C-alpha cells in the first residue's frame, strides 16, 4: 500500500445486518467507526451474539487513533467492550450514546480502561490524520450522528443509520444544511445506510406509530405489553406519551431496558413524569386497564422478557386472555423463525398479538 492512500476496511455490517464496524486507514493511522453485534442464525447453537472480526485492528493496535460511535443501538455498540480488551484508544460519542456505553462498560468491568470523549452534533475533531465533522441524523434513537471524515486523500461521508423524517419524535430532523455543505466541498465517497433499500417507496414518519398506538390503547380492555429494542428511546417516548393520553401508568421490564430508560431520563432525552412511571411490581398491582409494560424481546430471543412470557417461564408476569401484546419492531433477517414462534405462543396463551403485518406499530 502506498503511504498516502486512503483505505476503507469494512470489518462488519457490509452485506449483513448488524455487527457494524468500519476502519479508515491513512498514513499508517487508523480511525474506527462503530463496533456492533449481530444476532446469530438459528443453527448457531450456543452462540449468544456475533461480533466483527477485528483481527486486523489487533495486529495494528498501535495505529488505532480513535473509535467513533455513531449512535447507541446494539448493532453499533455491542462489541465495544470486546474491542477495549485489545485496543487502547479514545472513544468519541454523543452524550446519550456515551451514557448507554457507560452502562455496558460498567457491567463488564471495563470502565477503568475506557477513555470516553464527548462530542455533539456540529463539533469537529482532529483524530490522527482525519478531521471528523459530526452532524445530526434522524434515527429511532436520539443523539445519532453522521460523519464527514476528511483526510489529505479526500472527504468521505459516513452516514451511520439515518432517516429523512420531517416530523421526528424528538422534533430534530436530519441536518440537511450540513449535507449540502459537505457536498459543496466535493465528496470522494459516500458510505450510506442501505437497510430496507430494496423496498420501493419511502419510509413513513415515526409519527404514524402514534395513531396506531392510540388505537391499540383505546381498544385494549386489559393489560398492554409492548416489546421493542432496549435502546429504542424514541419508541419509549411514544409509548409514554400514549399512556398519558389514555390514563395508564408505565413500567419497564428487562434489565437493559430499565437501565437505558434511566440513563435517557437522566440526560433529558426521555420525558416521563415521576408520577407516570412505576416499577414492574407496582404496575402488576394496578388494574389491568391502568398499566402498560414495555419489555425486551421483540426479536423473539428465548431468554428475553417477551421470550419468557411466551413460554410461560417468567417469574412475575403471566400472559393471559385479555392481554394485548404489541411487537413494535421488524424482524431482523435471520430472526423471523424466532419472532413468529413467539407470536404463535402468545396467541396460544390467549393474548391479542399485534405486529407490523397487522398494524403500523413500527416503521424502518
């Protein structure tokens, strides 16, 4: 390789859904973007999750000048602790993303090794030979950013996960002005999120979910259980808002979801009044028509809250006739069998199950 050549090295997430990780190398210095996990296929017995093969980074650990995390979803953050076991480099992320990372790293005993650097949309940072501009992108979690990565070889735009939603839940659309400014400088390469790009048309606004949730809450006579990704903070906000409009208290179940909600509330990214939020124990003692419980397990993971509810193994909650269960997610490729098995088991227990095929309870 010529010394002044820019190399783009995809270590995960290219041609697959999850385990996102990209390395940029110039002048023998490396910038890493994201370090996520991926769910295993059904035939991968005994495998909890998959992380990128970052052997190249381990072999060149002294060249790694920084790691940038674009947002707080597991497919972009889930491998960070494994990377830190091998590579000592600063990690740049926005406040919410950093807060979610701190929870993960503390649980794995890696906080002492982590050098966390806070950035905000609109900031610019010099990382090795790269000048990185952080710009806001709309996504289903607040504080997501795209990157303008400049080097002597040229400007690369790395979008991260993004959506062009003019009416997002947090009222903060993608920074189109920054995209135009980057374009005016001349772009060597665009690395763009392409999830679901094979579908014709465009993605509806997240606000269509509000109407679907209102309908579910109006029609449900008993308990409502909503399953989503643990880091889907925008969906937590939508559920909370709908609960207020319909006179229900809100509870969370699942350690990761409880932790993420706590951090998001603390940092001001999730607005739920203290009087509105109850513990799971308190929620289970309320009348069924006065509570909504948000749980993990929207991908049918057997050990998640929803997975255990579907097979009757949860110690506190038992799904019964009259319950309404909403899967506010889209099955990740490879997870379809687990998801539909979970749905069938919930139906068999007497629940009214609502999912993407039946109502617009998720957009992506």
